[in-house]
C-alpha cells in the first residue's frame, strides 16, 4: 500500500514540473532572465546579452514581472561543457560586462564579486543536488569548495528550469 502511495506522489510531482515548464511565472528561488535579442547562444564565442536577476529574499516570492533588484546589465554568454552539450538541458558560462563590454566583478545573489559565472545544469544527476551537496560538505570540512545558489532561468521568455550558479 505504501508503494502505491509513493508512486502516486511521484507522478503528481512530475506532472507539476511539466506544468511549471509550460507556464512559469514565479518561484521561491531567484530568477535569472536572459535576453539575447535575435542571437543564438553557442559554444564560443560568447554573445552579448542582457541579464536581469530578481531576488526578493528568503521567504518572498519572485515573479518574472518584478523589477530586477539583484542585477540588471550586459553579459557575454555561451554554452559550456563538452559531452554535456548534447543534453536537452544546457549549461551556460557567462561574464558580467560593463557598457563598453569589458569584464567587471559583480556580486550575484550575495555571492562574492566575480566576473565569470556558471549556470550549472546537472542533467545526468537526477537528484539535481549531488554537486551542490558535495560542495557544501567539503566546505563544512574546511576545504575549498565553490559556493552555489539555486535559481530559475528564463532565456528569451522560455523557461529553462532551475539551475545553480
């Protein structure tokens, strides 16, 4: 009987994910809105795009219609990875640009200032948290580990799912 309930819960969970991908409007996670104009994001060279980050803080809902309050400006963005480029869910590397399209250091989501950022899409990790969890445990043990924050990503109005930076 418990197995039947578990399967029912999992089916509902996957149905809700599909619905969210079709009609994404808001989230508890910060939202990255990326606009490329008529340009396609490729693996090198980086293309110039606009990034808006909406982060209303813990316990507050973030909506795609909110005014960007964490960052709004130019970026250079490209698809990253090697064999992972064939996966349906892409990973992106981007660099924060000033108006002259030169790299500048900026803090995103409360992370330290940096010029180069990664939107990681752990497509083959079905739990979607293994890397982030390993980084957190490594840091807790006193080792260096990249800091991560989960976020939602929308590119040219198309919801790409949640990734982490």
